[in-house]
C-alpha cells in the first residue's frame, strides 16, 4: 500500500496517531510541505520500506548529517529518498 501526502501548507508536524495505524503501508511519499519540520513522535509504521521526501526544506535540513532525533525516526527504513536521490 502506498500513501502520497502533498501540498501541506502551514503544517509543521505530521500527526502520527492515524499514520502509525496503517500497518500495511509500504511506501510513503511526502512532497511540497515547506513548513514541515518533523515526523510523528509515535514513529512511522514498521511495514514501511520506502520513504520519499521532496520539496520539504526544513525537514530535509534535519537529515543532512544522518544523525539526531529526526534521523532516528527514519534510519531503519531500507530505502530513503530525498529530492529523488537515494540517501539510504
């Protein structure tokens, strides 16, 4: 199952209460969210195998060094793409 979230204006953090319950989610794409700073504290579904983030500059900046609180939320995901480039 795939989910595409795009054009999130004025959203700084995704609410993970609903996202965490998508236990069959394998592919998550988030794009065009200029104010997004963080992913849910509850984490992302463990079934997730691909995470693609594009045009989310504040969130992307937190992952530049591949460490820190935000990186720990996604480090276990096998395939991570930022602006269509594989980083993990």
